[in-house]
């Protein structure tokens, strides 16, 4: 199978995360697997746990990244974030791209779960490719959800293609 391209918006998001070879990363909403590929390319002893509510997203991520699954660097599961069970203080980074959960509905339980699972100094990275008129609302609501449980939030932006990123540091 020919190697698929990683979209520039995903490459920028992963570069922004500054993945280290030993990071333990959770990806929420792995979809077609481009983010998983970009992250796993950078891991050596670290691991990525990718989840998606969609069976097709899980299947696509697994197929695209089979070599990382086989190497033990990637685990992919069909599961909702609300029911995720990860050992406390295990994750160094959490990554989500265009996951609406953090700004379209109440997500206090999910954000608290992530805060508990991150190691001291760990970070959550939420990225959105959104229409310009939605950006202020996304930033306001997602920032509010993150700060409510103790994250310090900063916002980064890429102009082309336009992507907004919220970084919550523990």
C-alpha cells in the first residue's frame, strides 16, 4: 500500500505538540489515522493510545498504522472518552483534532478524567479547523472547560490552512 500523505494541518499540530521519543500520548478521535502516523513516527520507547467512537475510524487508523500496532507503539480502541480507563498519572500528552466534545456540550467529567491521567507537567492539545466566525466561541468554551479543572490555557494559530490550537498545561 502506498504511503498516504499527512495533511499540513495535522503535521503542524503534531509539530506544535513537540512529541518526545518516550511520550505516552492519548489521541481522542483518531479518524483516518494521519495524526497517529505523525505521532508514532516520533516515538521510540513511548506509546500512543488512539480512541474513536467510530468503528470505521478505528479500522482506518489501524490499517494505516499496522506497522506501529505490530511494533507495540500504537493501541487503537473503539471507545468513548467518557468510558476510557487509563492508569492515573500515565499520560504525558493528550491530542484531539476537530473533536467537538470540548466546545459543543458539557464535558467537565471528561476534562477532569484527562487532568487526572496526565503526569505533572503534562499537556492537552485541542486543535480545530473552523470557520473564522466560530473561532471565538470555540476558544471561549474549550478554554473554560480546561481552566475549570486547573489547566493553564494558551492559544496558538496557524494561518494557512487556518487552524486554532488550545494548549492546556497541567
